[in-house]
C-alpha cells in the first residue's frame, strides 16, 4: 500500500484517538454522578476537539497556499 492510500485511514485512526482521549479527559474532569446533560457536554467537547484537529491537519497539509483565509488586494495606484 502506498503512502497516499495509507494517509486517509491513518488520519481517521488519529482522529478517533483524539476523540477517545478527550472523552477520557472529560470523564476525569466532570464529577459523578453524571446526568444526560453531562454526557451531552462530553460528546460535544470531544466532537469540537476532533473537528478542530481535522481542520488544523487539513489546513497545514492539504491546503498549503499562503492565502488560505484571505487574499491580498492588488495595489491600484492611480
């Protein structure tokens, strides 16, 4: 298997590990007994952290342009 075909499964595995690690950390932070709202917060924070990690990985590796978020205006001097 070449590196381009291996990249996507490795990214998926890394993101699952990030999600699991954040869930475990949140279980340690939130005291028990936990209610439905606590589990909702744990899942939401873990999802946010995972999506943030995916965003950072994609921006730093896939989109390598200098103007990812903005484009410089051309200087129009009259």
